[in-house]
């Protein structure tokens, strides 16, 4: 363990979430407590349907819990209105998913730039376009794709598409990266390559990362694993890797 004090980035307390399908209530999270410190790489593991994506979406303000509280850098975020959650997410949280969600007509570098193009007015983007392009190139370089800037998704392998998605998630310089099964669609070796990229972003840039996976081998690459069983955290702490 490091000697640095635990500086909480995200603290979730007693989180409950139930989905309702007509008259049927499906309780998924039944009082989840978890916190992530600045600079940590934490994995969330659990069986299919155990609520991993649900929890990640709540931490990423994509959805709201029925009960409990979520704090980000000391500020309560679970009760923000939708507009406030959008601002928080756009500024501080990067997201990657199992199926990349790249825009097929755009090149790798254009996909990485898409979030800032959407976020700024045309003039605002134009004024800073060189800076953003440099940043996008540097990020693609960091994830090992410096030689694929102008390739479209169909010209990239699965691992390369996920690397592009990671670069895109980082273009706005978020404090937290949330990854939902980032290796779930990749073979073992390619998946380990993605894990290495995440680990490097964590150690070299201090990026805090929460990574959902159902693969214990991938989860073991994190500093710590949160195990979801029956809607609760089963084993909160594991020795640091
Ligand atoms: P995991 O990511 O661990 O596989 P999820 O969080 O996706 O699990 O889902 C947990 C449970 O909640 C599953 O039983 C799933 O069917 C249900 N569920 C997820 N999203 C919804 C939704 N939008 N509406 C109703 N049920 C849902
Ligand atoms: Mg899931």
C-alpha cells in the first residue's frame, strides 16, 4: 500500500436500485457501499445479471439510485437534476463500453475529437482545433494507435477500436474513467493489452479507473476488486496486486 492518505474520489453509500417492468419489481442493488480513491484502479466483478453495469451507470450519473448517496470529490451527485449530471459527466467522467460505440463514418482521430466537437460551438472548436488535434494525436499515440489516425472503425481490429474508444474517453481530460466490460468482446491476449493500456494510464497519469468485468483474470489486474453478490458487495478488499 502507498503511504499517501486515502483521498476519496467517489463514495457510494447504501445504494439501492430496483427495476420495474410493469407490476414486476426486479431488485438489483440492495445496499451497496463502495468508494474509490484518487489514483486507484478498481475492478467490479460479479456474475452476469449481478448489477455491475447498473452500479457503473449510477456511479457515472447515467442513472439515479432509488436510495443511498453518491459523492464525487465530496459533492453529492446522485440527486442532481439531469442537466447537472450531464455537465458533471462531460467534464469529469470518461466512459468506455464492451462494444466501443465508435461512429463508423469517422476516422480514429475524428472519433476521438467527436466529444469536443459536439461540446463546443463551431467557432469555439475552430479556434482550438490545432490544440485538440494535437491532444487527440497524443492520446492515440499513448494507446498505441499513432499509426492508425486516419483509419475508419471497419479498418481497425477489435483491440484497436477499444483503444480508440479509450482515447475518445480521455479527450476532455476526465478525473475518472468508467469501463464496462472493456475486454468482453476481445480474445484473452488482446484483452490483456487493453488492461495494460488502462494500467499505464493509471500509473503514468494518475487516472482513476473503475472497470467492470466478469473475468477474474482481468479483475486481478486492478489494485482492488469489489465483488457483487446478491445485490451487495461481498468482498470489499483484496490485497493490492
Ligand atoms: P450485469 O452488468 O452484472 O450483467 P446489469 O446491471 O446489466 O447486470 O443487470 C442487472 C439486472 O437488472 C439483470 O437482471 C437485468 O436483466 C436487469 N436490468 C438491467 N437493466 C434493466 C432495465 N433497464 N430494465 C429492467 N431490468 C433491467
Ligand atoms: Mg453488464
